[in-house]
């Protein structure tokens, strides 16, 4: 038995499916990475130990740049508006928002609709 989401997945181009999987993966990694960055900031400013933040901050920066690249790739392939693209890019800057936006983007892309 197939569901409506199975049919939608079959009709979407393979390039869009790949871009969506990459986006979902990087959105989760960026969300977790942002929470780790917040923890390192608490350690730095709350306990006076700057070492974890000094080590992790550049790593987080690279992870966020990968998120930006995957988001733009999906935006081009799914033909998002400029507003939708910018809002998704900014979602990686606020703790927990990347998780929420990832779910919304996944459902909307699978349904073939615009994000916002």
C-alpha cells in the first residue's frame, strides 16, 4: 500500500531529493552545532575558560557555511523565492529554529509548495 507521500517522492526529480537530504542533514548538524556553541559560550563567560570556545567556534563556522551552501542548492533546485531563501539561511543562526525550519521545509518541498 502506498501513501500520498510515496507518490510525491516518486514524482520529484532525483536532484531535488538529493538536495533535500543534504539540506536536512546539514540543518540538524547546524542546529546541534549551534547548541554546542552556546554551551561553549557559557563555559567561556560563566566559568572563565575560553579554550572550548576557541577550539569549537571555527568548526561551527565551517558547519554553518556548509549549511548555507546546501540551503542555497535546495533553494535553486526547488525554485524558492528570495524571501524564503533568506529566512531559511537565517534559521541556522538561532538556537532550535533550524530544527523547526527543517521540518517545515521538508514537508513543503515534498508537497511541492513554496516555503513561506
